[in-house]
């Protein structure tokens, strides 16, 4: 079967720096795929390249059977490619539901009439409600962001990405700043997305989270893919251990060792 997402020999250069250097990876539909690597490995650059926020110097990117090259970010989103950002900036003067609503399908010219005569009939409202339910915040729609915990604020960020009902969601460090309990809760919600037809590419330095929820993991170092495999295979891969710990080791990659290095 053709992967939902496939990158072949993708490179991204910033001046003389190769942030991505011939990286190739694929994501099968209906799976949760982890992308890990030390700080500066190129993980966020890869997400930026996929979503059109940086220019690819070489290589190809195909999503859902169609080439992404030269497609602007908003058209990629409409094709079903959504993302989160490392920094969760919520609108503090809007409710949780309104924060998610702004990321739903853009309003059409007749939306203002719908708002006046049938204020709750817009499909965007249903999408926002659906997204909040998926991340376990269905009962929090009327609350303000200041009333939420850090973990809940992160989930609002995930819900905003889900509001457009994407085929693939790219999550960039969703567990940053979360404690162990919040990270475990997040992992459960991410696995549940698969039951709703949403494929997930998870970028995070929380090894306990990535190893615990991923079907397949890809590893980047200095812009290159150095390993791929199941969580068990990745933990035993010497190249991965070396990338994280800086030396050969039989200890494997685990929550305490790799989790200290982004």
C-alpha cells in the first residue's frame, strides 16, 4: 500500500547549514508514528517543511497520493494536514471552545447570515465540539484558558489542530512541560485518535511517551534518518543509543536516559 505520507531525500538548508540532509521517511495511514532525535536533529524543521513553513531545497514530499511541493500552507491544511506548535499561545480572552473554533474550517461569505439567524448551526461549531471531546475536554468548552492546567492547555492546542478534521496531525512537542500523569493522559488521547481515522506523527523528547504509544519510530540525527523500527527495536539500536548518550551502551534508550536531551 502507498503510505499516507512519504518523504524522499528531503533537504532543507539555512545558508550553509543543512537542517535536513536527504531525510526519507514514511507514515502509514491509521498508525501513530514517533519522530525522535537529539536537540538540533531537524525534527521541527521536518514538520515545518511538511506544512510549508520552510522551503525544501531538494527531495519530494507526497501526502495522500499527491505532491506537496509548491503548495502553500493553507492548501496543505485543506488537504488534511494539520499541526501543533511547540509554543501553545491561547487567546486568553476567548473561551476554550472559541479557541478551538478559530481553527475550524474558515467561514464562507454567507456565515454572517447563519450566525444571525441560526447561531448554533454552523458546522464549525460541531467540529470544535468534536475536537474537544476527542481530547477529553468536552466539559471545558465554556471555561477560560486561565482556568486550565498546563496539561489541559496542551490538549486545547491538540484540539485546535483536530478541529479541521485532518487525515494526519503533526504534533510538535505536545508533552513539553507536562508531568508524568499529564503525559500518560495525553498518550491515551493520542492513541484514541486512531479510532477516529486520524493518523498521528508525534515529535517529542519524552521517551516514555513516544515509546509507549508509537507503532513505529523514526530517529533523526544531524538532519539524517539514522534508524527506524518498533519501540522495542529502537531501544536496542546502538546508533540511537550513541546519538542520545554520546557513547556505546547496552542500556538502551529509556525515559530517564534519552529524556534529558531534546
